[in-house]
């Protein structure tokens, strides 16, 4: 499954499900331990922008979701 397909599936979820996915992924990003401030942190992002950030910065997660 490609990132586009995963994003489409997430987009099909009800609002609460999308929020749950986003919160989970945001926590993974914030606690990744890189020590670098993320340029998008604290900015209001659209759902699509947030998905781009999440999947761009979480290659391992994407591989797991693609299985």
C-alpha cells in the first residue's frame, strides 16, 4: 500500500478517528528524540499538510502501515 492509499484510508475515517491517528502520529514525532525543533511544530496545519509531515518524517511507521 502506498502513502497515497494510506492517506486516502485515513481520510475516509470519521473525524474522531482522524484525530486519533493524528494525535498518535504527532506523539511519535515529538518523542522521536532527535532534539531538533520541527519547523512545523506549533503551526496550524490542514489535515493534508499534517499527513505530509507525518509520513515524511516517519518512514518506519509508513512501512508498518503499508504491510
